C-alpha cells in the first residue's frame, strides 16, 4: 500500500506529516533551477527516518532533468509514534540538509486494513 504523506503544521507552526505503519513512505523533493544549481553535482544524496536512536535508511531516486529527488521506504518496521525525516546532500566536505537545515517531523500511526 502506498500512502501520500498527510502534511499539516502543528500549533508551533512546525511542519508535521502523518503516515500509517505498514504503508510505503514516498516523498518527492522538488528543487527550483537556482536551488539545483547550488547543489548539483553532488557526491551522494541520503535520506533516513530517525526514531529514538534507530535510523532507517530510505531509497533515493534522482531525476536530474526535472530537479527532483523521490524518496521511498517500507514503514513496516517503524515504531508507532514520532519520527524525523532527513535528507542530506553530500558534496565533498559539505553536508547540506534539505529543506533548509531542519528535519521534517512525522507521526507514524497504527496501520490497518483500508476499506
């Protein structure tokens, strides 16, 4: 099952996403031409989810022509509760966090059969 992230801002204005455990996580990061020019070419783009001290690597597929990176992962082993989603662009000695240096907060909720 694929499920788009349900994005909202919490009471502090922090971007928060909700996803059901057992769904396929998928997020596409879209860059403007100027943003892309500032990071491309890079050595590697990595993405991961962190829950407490556990870090789960995610798959990253880059579309250079359209300035996008699509990130996917299986949520079956994720814990129900808060998580942080991070994307890092590695370029030489530089690590560039996307977007703008902060994690995207995710709430993993209990999954179940969808009607």
